[in-house]
């Protein structure tokens, strides 16, 4: 009996050693790389439309941690962001001529004139618009005799807003703005103001126009090229790595 017991012990130890010798050791799992934070400043002209494109591009780059903020100044500033998305004429920004500063076009956006859906107006000339915004014309009947909406309610943006800058350069280069103008802090607020008042007039980037909002675009005759300007991607230096991939994705996905 003792011999049998010793044999069982020896056999069990031999089998255990053999099993240990042939077992596979699982290697440690390498930690995932820490995502690289990229700060993108977006001009208030561009709104949520570009926010959606940014998020879609960042979703396709798991190695990128996207952080967005609003670029609220009149001129682009590359000191606080890795990339700035801006709308405007490059010749207006001395920053872009500084050594090393990188800028590329991502597409174009147009500023459009808007009125309430109930306004029978179908078009305006640049002179009409200048007369309205300088208070030389104050009622809709002075624009078209059949328009009985009464006094024109003029809407503008604050002085430091890029849309105000672009509009004034094209329409009011040598005229004083009417003192009766109402102030809208953003394109969304401008849309709301025009939507609520049939006698109102304002202007927004085309991307903000949505069907069924009681607001319509009024074509300008002749069309002003100053109202169509490029969307710029601006950085302190030429992008590389994850930032370059993000910028390429933005260029590809702009409709």
C-alpha cells in the first residue's frame, strides 16, 4: 500500500511539471497611447455646422482628443489654439503674412440678406441695401411701392463681429450706419429676430438658413463678390501628425 501511495505522488508531481512546462504565458497588455489634445478655435460665423464636421473627423482619429472653443475676436489669433477656422478675406488679416504662419482654404461661405417670409420683396440692389442701412430709406414702401409692411426694422451685429466687418466693407464703406439699428449678438439671434418681425431685415451666413423658419434669402443684384469669402484653416506653423490628418479630413468633408 505504501508503494502504491508513493507511486501516485510521483506520478502527480510528474504530470504537474509537464503541464507547467507546456502552458502558455499570456504577455502583459500594452497600455493604449494617450490621445493628443488638439485645440480648435472656430469663428462665430461658422456655427454648429463646422462643429459637426470636426466631431466626425475626430471620431475617426481615436488618437486625437478634440477641444473646441469660439474664436470671438474680430481677427484670427493663433496663440491660444492649435488650429483656427476662420471666415474672411485673407488680405484683411496681417497675421497671415507673418513668417511661419500657415493658412489654407477649406472652402467658401457666403453672407446672405434675409427678410421675413411674409415680405413680398424678391430682390435688392446694393444701393437699396446701402440706403436702408444708412437710414436714407426707412419704410418698405420706399423700396417697392407695393410693399405695405411699414417701417423697416434694421438688424446688425456688434462692432467686433466678423460678419459686421464684412458687411460694412461692402455696403457702407463711406456711409454712416443708421442709429436705429437693432443689435443681434450672433447669426442664431439674427435669424430669430427676423423670424419674429415681418418688417425686419438682416444678414447671416448661408449655412444658417433652414427651410420652414419663416425667413427667406433676398438675392442682391448684382451679386457682391465681397459677400463670398473663403473659410481658412490657420495655424502658427505648418501642421504635422494628428493635426495634419484632422485638417485633411476637414478639407475632404466640406460639402
